[in-house]
């Protein structure tokens, strides 16, 4: 029954628009002929299509392949004879669900499991040069044994890319996150989420809806008042050089800018005011915290030039502090300033994917990254993508359904699906 289900899922994915699983099954004779048709070398990277994803391994020579593969039998028995048998699709899928895996050595036939083998095809897409074949095989042999497994963070592709290229990565995982990122960043997703949230509150809470709405409005607006009386401090302009990277703590994050000389700073800053008026005299005034936060919510921003006082907003300024943490050497000051001036004007804004830090990093180091975004995403991942969160989601979902009297097949499926996703990502 389970094998039949996985087989049907495989066929379903074959005809999907992603076309990720284009393969044909073959019998043992065909597999042997295929193995004999190629002169495999120790350290080669093998790829085969198996179950719902591409499986990868490292050829060790003498018809042996090292590969990281999930296996449920590792927690069910200690019988080495049972465990050493070829890992079937049932054992593999259950191993993925239980997050139990090991790096083991199998024959080419058992590794391929009847599928066509691709040899070193990842060399064409990977930007890094492969290590020598002997080093690749030695890395694989050193890691043989039981290993922590995660479908997203430590799978068979991470193992082979670490062995062959020196850094663990997964292109399948990257493609998944690109699709997820596209969906999440779509503005229609925001409107849909708001609509579903308000609908659920109105449907389940009934008369409490106005109170809930006012409560949400209060939370969203508290702490975002004008700071017109913000005291301005004096800054010694002689210590700043053209092209310097300036940092100041502002509102809930660190703000960045590039010093252009003559008391001018170029910085990417959100501002709600351009949505309401075209009056340049009003727009060019100092961006207050109120305007800034509302600009973040509206995703309206521009790269503009302000005085050092207006940029700093009364906070202490750090100069070129990022040089200590960035692995790339900074450009010459004149080149940094030229890049900053070239981008002046309205610009696409995203709090996570393109903010003021992305802007200054591109200007000074030639790469658009944000350490604040990285730390935020890392913290969220640590909190959300853990086993405790998966169990807590199930518990809260069941309690909510029982309390609201909404125990239906749809609500149960939604609760289990969300919990399952968190479990697999942990």
C-alpha cells in the first residue's frame, strides 16, 4: 500500500511543471550495462532520481558508493544484517519523517535502485571548482556512520557538495526556498493573509471582532509617535572622509549611509510622505520615526541626501565599523561615493531583501548583503523551525479546534500540514 502510494506520487511529480524528476526505471541488466558503459573514477559525484527527490553519492571505487540516506531501520533494530540491505522507498520515506539517517556504503546497483546515473553533472552548475578525486573520496570515507539529518539543512546533497566542492549546499533546497520566497514576497499574499485573518476572527469570535480589531490597531501603532523635539547633537565633520560608511542606531534597527563630503550623507530610507504629497519642500524635510516606520509598512523608500545631523537623528555615529566584520576589502573612498551618488532617487524597498544595509554594502564592498537580515532570519529559524514548535503547533491547533467547536477534516488537515512542515524544517 505504501509503496503504491509513493509510486503514484513519483508519477505525479514527473508531469509537474517543474520537471525535476525526468527519469525512467530500468531492470538490473540495464543497470549493469550502464555501469559497464562508463569508467567511473574514485571521487565521482553520482546523482539518481529516487522517490520524490534527486539522490546523490560519492563513488569510492570497486563498485562502492558512499551516500547519506535516511533509514527508519536505524531506530527499529540493531541487526547489522537487516540494516545493510538495500534501503527501499518505504524505509527511505519513513526515515525522512523520523529524521534518522546515516552515511553508508552500498554497491552502485543498490545506490541507483534501478535509475539512470548522472556522473559529475553538478560540476556544470556549481560555481566552485571540484577538489581532487582522491580528496573527495577521503572526505566521504571520514564521514561514514550515523549522522544528524534534516531534509532542508543536512541532506544527501549537502554531503556530496561538502565532499566534492568543500562547502555544503543543496540546490534542491535553494530552489524550494526561491519558490517559497516568491510566494511570500508577492503582495497578493499579504492581502490574502489579512483577509483570511479578519475573516477567521469575525467567524469564530463573533461579537468580539471590534475589540480584537481595535487591539490589533493599538499594537500596530503604539510607540510610533513623532519625535519633533528630538535633540540634535553637534558632530565633528573633520573626522569623516568622502566614501566613509556611517552607522547609527535608529528606531528598531541600525541605519546606514555613505558620507559624500560637505556635511552630506547618502542613505536609503523608507518614507511614507511621497505617497501623500508631491511637494518637494515637504518630502525633503528630515524623516521622522513616524514617517520611517509607515514607509517600511508601505514599502516606499528612496536613496536621498541629508545632512549628518538629520541622518544621525541625535544618535552616536560609528565610522567604517563594518570593515572589521566584512571579509571583502572596501573600495577607494571616491569609488564608494560615486556608487552611492549613482543610485540617488526612488528605489524598490524590502525590509528583509533590500534595505539601507544592502545599499551601503554594495557601495563600499561591491556585494549587496545585510547582516541584520541574516541574524533576524537565523533567529526566526531557530525559534520556529524546532521540534518543540512542531509539537506546540499541534497542541495549540487541537485546543483551538476543540474550544471553537470547529473540528472538521479541513481544520485538522491544516493543523497537521503546518506542524509537519515545521517538523521537516527543524
